[in-house]
C-alpha cells in the first residue's frame, strides 16, 4: 500500500494544479480524467484514515489508475509544450482533438484485446489528420465530434462494439464508492425570497 500511496501523493502534488485548471476551464479532458482521479483520491484518503481495508483489488485499482493518469496527463503536457509552446489556453482550444487522440489510444487497446479487425491504415491517417489540425492550428468546426464518430465508425467497418475502457470502469467504481462526479452546485442569483 505505501508504495502506491506515496506515488499517488507525489503525482498529485505535481499535477493537482493542472487538473484544477482543466476543471476551471470546463475542459472535456477534465471529464475524461475525473472518474479515475476521484477514485484514486478517495481511496488514498480512505486508506490513510483506515476507512477501507487495503487488499489486492484496491492495490490493482490504484496501480492501473495511476498508470492511466500518468500517461494521459503527460500526453497533455507534451502537447502543451511541443505543439502549443506552453500556451495552456491555446491547448484548451484543441481539447476536443486531444480527447479524441486519447480515446483512439483506448480504442486501439480495446480492439487488440478483443481481437477485432479494423482498418489500421485509415486509423493512422485519421490520427495524422487530427495531429495536423493541432500542428497547423486549423479552426475547430462545431461538428467535430460528429466527424470523429463517423471516421471511427468507418475504421471499425460500422461494427457494433461494446467498448468498456478505463474511464468506464472507474466511473463504475466511483458509483460503487458513492461518488457523485458530475453534479454541479446550484447557483442562486439574487436574493432569497
């Protein structure tokens, strides 16, 4: 336990501000990272207070979650540094594209795991197209998500595939832990009546 707890605390110190910035700017990337981050944060706190008994399942959740967060956040930071020359706000303009790139990595893993055939060349070309969109700072069309869905559907030859990735797994774990991830606080403007 102490290894992952120490590793999570170190990771959190280095990346907490980045996660908070994504949240404050309502980035789609925050929604992607939130289930994993919230579960790890909750389990770390509960292990310190003794509210949970650490076992092999908790260890596995923490190790897998930490690896996921580390990879995802490092990829984002790499894009910020290389493609956007450190400009966080310009990076946020392309957060849908970055999210699609991260999703494609998840998709490739799932397709390989389930041994599902797909058009590898078309997927590589699509990844290049998304990279080009960011590298050349092309304008983002309002229907980008529909375009991404259409391209990915063609890559997998319109097969019905039940994808259940890390984000889905951690959303289920969050539900089991009773975490309400996406409830916004109500804001009342004006005076109480």
